[in-house]
């Protein structure tokens, strides 16, 4: 079945195998819907239990598989033996903040002194700097960890080494063939790493490091000799899962186990900073990946975007209730400010899109666009037009850019290539996102390079505008029991997409606009079942024409389910992604 929606997208149903469904239901006592979803995900029957019940034990590889891990462990062990002050240089986004908090909490738990430095986004930009390293060195550190950054930081690392300060890089961004001459560069995305763990975010890499370090300390009797209780690494999975979800890395292998188990740790609310943020955001039930990605993450990020860059890491390491509350309220304020700036900037950027509408890659620039917000807006534009989108903020003839890409167009690798070609001054990133610095006069050359690269790759864009649906369900399926069945396949994210469903022949009962942009509606099926639904940013979109009170035509909806809990009451809503006419 194929449907063309009001937004012009095709609804395509994913393929499944009837024999798979039979095998899964018979051998694992699974419901037909769960079996069907597993078949769609092409799970081997031998892997079913690993998929449905992912544990750290079953998914944790030997950390020493990561290049330079042994060097890092040996140097850290020496630092602990000599009681050296440890420096941590972190990034200001969620992955950086959680990575910083991971190392901080671990070293503090084993009673070692640390010094933390988070750069100011506007004044210092991304990654290690000479000034940042000098700041840490003046505080007496003997070894510096860079987390979620450092892979391309040649100059600061070189200067640190000349001053006999060892640098250990824990990162996941794409590398050049050349890497800094650090004590250790642990990065599953460096060109010579064979660990096959390139799907990890920085928090995941830091977790692997702590697993290896903890093992070293245990086997050498360090804990016993120093009369220190061995930390339970698993208690830090709340931070690792937060970084993993917010960095939008694939939820496969170890990542899947991290998030599954991390959500259990999050439920305990043992991290004071996170608990404070939960309370402020009125998250009273079990936190979900949605809460991590769309509620907690944006607030932790907000400090780096429009406020104080160090706020995220400080909140996640705080043990002072008053301090945690003050930081959390600041982040809430910054997030509100971020939303306001984002709205205004989106309007300006969308005007430019019209001028470059036919370009396969959108490269948009202007003076003094807020550099902390351009990444979010780039994501929005990319999603709207299904095109790689790069937004550049120019100040004093110097541009700072943020890039978001589509499948098949490795923007991180292309940014590094442009650095090598001297089109960009510096930059890096992932397959799907990146950042850079560019001289204003090179913007046209950068745009031409990306467009030519895109055309040369011959990327099939037709599938980018499809909505892939798992199956058709009855209106009566929107209930808690069915929702819990679907949740057996969670956590959902890249690599394990949340199931999407189609519901046919619905009548509109009522609807109203929420917070100026979103539409809430009540729909009724032919079987008499009533569905509460929600459509994000549907105001002034093609969907509004059939989700308004005047519509009398029957409609089909495509989307997913969401559970809301309030005052002990549970309610299952359908999140409408698209609509077609019956």
C-alpha cells in the first residue's frame, strides 16, 4: 500500500516475513505485533533475547580493543599513584557535559583532586585552546583529559607536551589521517582504530575508559591499599544514557544496552542535578528517551548556546541542593531565551532558503546570526527540505558554521577535506553533523565544493521524503496494553526507529491550537473508539486544513504513540506526523 499525504510525502509500509512471525511467536511466546516488528527489523531468532533484554554484560566488549586505551590506563594509574591533579577539558553540549561529569564523579568518588575547564562558546569556540590548557596548567594539573573534543587539536596538545603535561583524548569525532601527539587518543572514529565501536558517543567512550580503569585498579589492589570503596560504574549509566540519546548516535550494540540500563538508573533519581531538573520540568514518572532528548537535553544544552557554557557539567556534578536549583533555574531561563532567538532566526534563515531553493546542499550565511542557535535551526531546515544544511554566522569577516546532513552525505569527512584544501580554517564532526570556522571570502567556494560533492555522490533523495510505516492498527489499539507491547522493543532511536502506524477512516470530533503552533484533536474511528491526538507545528501547515473544526471528511493518520502520566493518571496519545484523506 502507498498513500500520498497532504504534505506530499509517500507512506510506504515496511516489509516483513510471515515465517519470522510464526517462529517468534512460537519460540518466544511473543505477541503477533511484537513478532511482526522484530521481523521488520530483520532480527535473527538467535538474537531475540539479546535485543529484547540488552544488558551491559552481554554487550560490553573488551575496552582494550580501543586504540591507545592501554596507554591511557597506564598514565592514569601513574597519576593516581602519585596523587597528581587531573584536568578535564570538556565540550559545552550534552555529550561533553555528561562526559565531563562522568570523569569528574568517578575521580571524586576515589578521592582524587580534579580541575575542570569548559570553554566559552562565543569567546573560545569549540575544542581545546592554548588559553584553556594554560588555565588548567596554572591550577597545577599534570595530566589533561579532553572529552568530546581534542582529535584535531594539534597546537594545544603540542604546547602541553612541551611543558611535560600529558594529554589523554577521549573523543568520537572524525579524525584526519594525522592525529595529535598526545599520550593517548582514544577515538573509535580515528582512521587506525579497529574496535568497530564507531557508533559510540563521547560519553560512551568515557564509560569504556572507566570500565578499563576500574578493572586495573581492582586487579592491582589499589582500592584495598588506599582504603577506598570500589565505585559501581553502572551507577553512572544515567549520565552515559543521557549523552548517548542527546548525541543522536545509533541505538545498536552497547549503546542500546547503555540506554536500556541507564533509564533504570535515571528512575532512581540519584543524580542531584538531574533530579532537580526533573522536578523543575515536572517529570514525575519514569524518564523516557523522549524526556532525555526533548526535555532534559535542550535545557542542559542551553547554557552552552545562550548562557554560561559550564552550567551543564556543573549541574550534573553538583552535590549542593541550593547550587543545583540555581543552575537548573538558570538553564530553564536560558532555554526560554533560546526558543525566542531560534524563532526569530528561523524566520530570517527561511527567507534565504528561497534564494537557494534549487541547491541540493543549502549553505546559508549572514552577519551576526546567533552562533549558539544556528545548529538547531540547521536541523529544522534539514528536516523540512530533506537537504544537507549549513548555516554560517559572520562576524568581522570570519564565519562560524554549523552543519546538519542527510544519510549518505558524510559532512564530517567533507569538512575535514575542506580544511585540508584550505577552504576552511578548522573544523570537524560526524557523518550527520559538524562545525567549522571559515573566512567570509571562502563561503562561495565552500558551497560550490559541497554541491559538486553531492552531485558526484549521486544520492537518491526520493526516499528522504517517504514516511515508513510498520503496520495498520485499529483505533481501539491506542491503549496502555498495546503501548506496553510496543515498548518491549525500546529504547528507540537511530538504528531502532520507533514504530510508526497508520489508522484509517477517522472522523474529527474536536480540535484546538496549543502554544500557537501545535494542534490537539480528538478523533473517532468506525468502531466507536476515541483517540486523543497531537500534531507538532501543524498550525499553518498542510495538516491544518483537515485538523480544524470545520473538516467533515474522513482522514487517515500516520504517526506513533506516546504515554503521558499526570497525577497518577496514564493517557495514551497518538502523535500525528502526517495525514491523508480516506
